[in-house]
C-alpha cells in the first residue's frame, strides 16, 4: 500500500505540464480603452446574469448587472484596498461620515485629505464580444465588463422608454461601443484622460448569435445552446456586494484613524473636560452621513 502511494506521487498528469514560463492567464475582464486620439469601436451583447444552484442554471437575475458603491483606500504602508460601501444596500457608511467631516473642516489640509475618500459607483455585466475591431481575437468570448452609471443609464432608457430588455437573448439589442478619450483638468489641477461613451448606442432589436447560431425560442435545441453559452462564462458573482468581514472592519478602522479632523480631536477634548466637570451639555457633532459619488459628479459637470 505504501509503495502504491509513493508511485501515485510520481503520476505526472500531462494536463498539469506548462513549460512556457512567460504564459499568462487571459483576463476575465473586457477593458476597451482607446489610446491617444484613436476611436475604439466594438459591438457587444449584454447577457442575463445566470443564477446557479449546485452547478446548474436555475434562472437569471432580474437586472443584467451587479451594482455597488465602493472606496479604494490606502493604509499607512500605502497598500490599497477596496471596500464595498453599505450605501449600496441603503445603509449608513462610516467612510462617508469621515469624508464629510474632512470636507466640512475649517482646516485646508483636512479638505485636501477628503479627496482620498472618494466614492465610486460601478456596474458589472457579462458581455459577449460580437465584433472588436482592435482585438478580433476576443470575438465570440464572454467577459466581465465594468462600467459607470453613464452606460447604465442607456440600458435604463431602453427599458423605460422603449420597453426593450437589451439583455434578452431572443429580443434584445447589440451594443455599439464607440469610445474616445477626452482630456480633462480636474479641480486638483491633475490632467487625466477619461473614456468618452457619449457616442455609444444600442442597435436594432435582434436575437443573440452565438457560434453562428441565433437564439430562437421555437428551436428545440435552444436549451443546449444556452447551456453551452454559459459554460464559458467567468464567475461574475465575485463582484456582487459583500458586507465587510471582521478582518475588513479592523483594517478599515485603522485606516479611518488616519483621517480624524482637527475638530474631531477638539470634540473629544471638550467631551472629556465636560465629563470631568459634570457638565452633560457638550458640543453637538453632526453624525448624519450620506454617500456622494464625486467621480460621477465630476463627469456630469464636465458633460462627459
């Protein structure tokens, strides 16, 4: 028995052999970005998000995207971390409170530090790449596409004004991506290139075409086609909103300790002094907070 176990250790499976040390795993993300003054053009199809149980598709999500608000914060070692904001599900977010305390501070340095606590709203969808002019090797592949509310609004308009679920594989619409760069000077003085999606639009209604086959409800083999389609999908569920773990809460508290305002320290001192003197009337501190997506507000102001 021992001999058999030892021999199994040396059972080299051909599937595990990779002698190409420079090979890289293909990204699960679709990131169409123009370079310089070029125009990036591609056609994609937004897909319904599947609901899986025990490895089998039992339905699809009502909406074709996962949305969440999140922050990118750095610790004392300048290591960055993403934190999903509870504002995503309508709950109070302590990071937002820290942001507004800094933003409303009388101290100039505090106001500048508030910029480090910017909130971003992102959407994630599954897309079938129908025709990418710049990267034709991606055609026919399914990727995760992250975008902002500018594109999400286009999906919303199609549904609310035209009653078209663009993600419907039978009666939806392909999406024409026409992306350019727009150079913008931010309030901080920094100059950056932003992707301009204003020319993007949905095309005419049509069935989804996958591997040369159009989705047709009357086709008896459509179920097999759907199974084949989603077999090659990346796991988009990883990008759904998640509540903070205990470890994340500890890390976040350490990070937020770095963003206490001068007024915060003054309030604490007043509270301690008043307590020692038996005076229960202390300075009122505003604790109400709400999330404002500054990146989105900047983009709207710049008419991007």
